[in-house]
């Protein structure tokens, strides 16, 4: 789910009481497509293993920080799809590559 302004149609992430910029307070929760593109990605390497940290631009417009599962890295612009996963005992939104 993601917030959207009823009057402007602007999508908002992270959840707020008013839309940034315009200040309109008519935000409603709507279903997100769950699809997006990798906007930025970096790989954190350690002795215990490596993992990526990515910024994904959702098809709705907002960007969110996440991880891309199943790959160490992927090209900027790669299409991804969201899912809920358990990471270190916590539920979180992660993304999987949907095209190569």
C-alpha cells in the first residue's frame, strides 16, 4: 500500500499526514503495483558475506531504500518486483529482478 493525494494524484512515500510541497492533507491508501526500476545500487562486502543496498524508483514515482534479493548487483534501470521477506527475523520489503 502507498499513499496518494486525492486532488493531485501525487504518490507519497514515506507515510505522512500531508503531501510534501503542496501540504494537501487528503492522502488515501491505495494498492501499489509492486513494480519499479533500480535507481541506484551498491554492494557491501564483508568477511561474513556480501549484500546490496539499492534505491528503487517505484512505478508510482517515489523511491525507497531496499535490497535486491538473489543477485549481488544488477544494472541501473533493471525492472524489479516487491515482495515481503523475513530478514534477520524481521519482515521487510525486498525486491526481485523480473528481467535481465
